[in-house]
C-alpha cells in the first residue's frame, strides 16, 4: 500500500508593526502594534512581548497575547526599557 501526503509549510511571517506607547506610568506601559505586511500564509497563533531592563542588562518575557496590544507591568521607576514583540504563526 502506498500513502502520499503533502505538507505545506508556511513561509516565516514578516515582523509585526513597530510597538507604539499608548499609555505609561512609573511602573507600567501599554503598547500597541500593527499587523505584519505578510502573514507567511498562516494565521497568527500569538504574539510574545519582551522588554529590556537596562538595570539588569537582560531581556524579559512580559506577555503572550493574541491581541496586538498588551500592558507590561512591574517596570522599575527611573530605568530605561526597550520593547520587542515576536509573532508566532501556524498553518
């Protein structure tokens, strides 16, 4: 017996839009970002939002979300932070 299967692999999606600060306080920041220009042929499973904490010199995972908006909590007052988001797609 012969069985034939075809697996269609999605191309990697392009990066999501640059995060924009929607609201900020001493200890939290709400970010929103746009859609990717190319989804790679697969739906978005989720976004992972990370942030860089300069005091510790480390990137930390903040949230995993299906939405294109998230609030990062427990920021250290007086510190500088950078933000990055990663899109995960599945087909």
